[in-house]
């Protein structure tokens, strides 16, 4: 429920460096069953899953610092057992993640220049993934580029909510409550930052180019994000993607199909 797509991208980068096959693609809407059996003997995969949970725990911690209200305390409650178990299993990773989050919060509280905060996100990501394997210079650069891109996208996607809640956002300006309004006034400033981050991302991606399923999958994911997310936000379109809404719709359709197959006596292929 709380593993993230950026964790998938990082997993592909690590697989690309090690020469491993891409992880198996499993349908995440199988709530009635568990996909854990596919990974329970995979030490690397389990470590990556724990990192994703630890990272999500840090996001919850950060949200609670920004908005210490009933909603911020109740919503993550069902996930806390798994997050605490992951922190216990990977204490060094949990310690590094908390230190990285604290450092970023210090920079944000001090209104430090955005490039410095971008670098802090990159540093935290590299420290985390260095615990999996020794990174090549190219892999480290790509991980930093992905991390900086994620921070950029988070600020863009969360602009309206951050403005309303009074929480940190490096682009936020008084009197401009939506990102689209901010962009209309500050498009030169934003474009310079976004182009720099995007160019670094593309260059880092091409630096590890090879003819493999892993790289081609990574390329399609990254280029799709680069082509769609910022453009949608600038136009004032929805960038939340309604993942869980779509997820539950798919679950409903799958269940209806199963009932129809049973009712009509159709044999599955």
C-alpha cells in the first residue's frame, strides 16, 4: 500500500548496474492474496521493500511536523506496525533516513537556496542505496538525478496544498495559491530550475544506456514522467493520478469478470 513508484525506479537502477534481471511484475491489486511469497527468500528485494517503508515513515514524520492534527496521526496508523518492523530490521538505514530528513528540514527552515536542498536529497538517496551495493559513478549520478527530480515534482504537485497549509514549498509565493498561477508569474525562474533538473536526469539516463529489458523499462518510465508531469501541472490539470481510485475500480472490474466467468461457465485460458 505504501511502496512507491520511485522505489521501483531505484530498483531498476541497481539491477542495471548489477546485471540482474528486472524484478517480476506483480499485480498490486491482489489484496486477497499476498505477493510476499515471491520475495520472502530474496534478501535484496526485502531490503529494498524495507527501505521503501522506512522512507514512507519519514514522509509521515515530516507531515506530522508540518501538520500535527488528528488526520496526520490517524491516516498512517494501519501502516506503523510494518514501518516499525522495517526500522528494527534495518537500524542503520532507519538512522540514516532520519538524519537525512532532519538535515533537509533544517535547510528548509532556514530558507536555504534550492540547489542546496536538492543536493541534500541526492546525498540521502545515495547513502541509502550505497548500503545495497557499491555504486559506480554513473549509478550514483542517476540516483542523484532521480532524487532531485522527485523533489522537484513533489514541490510542484503539492504546491496548492502547501500554500493552503502554510508548509514549506520552495516555489510558493504570496498571493499565488496554485502552481499554475505561480508559473504564470515566475515561468522564467521555474523553467531555469526545471530545465536544469530535467537535463541532468536525461543525461544520467543516457550515460547508462544499454540494450536490455531493464534499461528500456527504466527509459520508458522516466521519459513518460518527464513528458507528462510538469506539463500537466503548468496547465492546471490534475497531477494526483488518483492511483487508489483507479486501483479500486480495477479490483471491482476484476471481481465482476470473475463472477461473469463463473456464471457463464467459461473456461479460463
